[in-house]
C-alpha cells in the first residue's frame, strides 16, 4: 500500500513542478527529495 501512496505523492510533486507551483513557493527541494528516494530503488533493480 505504501508503494501506491509513494506513486501518488510522486505524481503530484511532478505535476506541481511542471505547473510552476513549486518554483513560486520556493519548494523545488521536494523534487530533489523525491529523486533521492528513488535512487536506491534504481540501484537495487
């Protein structure tokens, strides 16, 4: 179940990034946090 929650959060963060919402609110670091959390999974696969 946490896997699905992670995907939903990731999609929302990416949509907010592409619309410019994160840049206006200075929350671009969320994209980097998302990337860091994906990196170990990519290495594992």
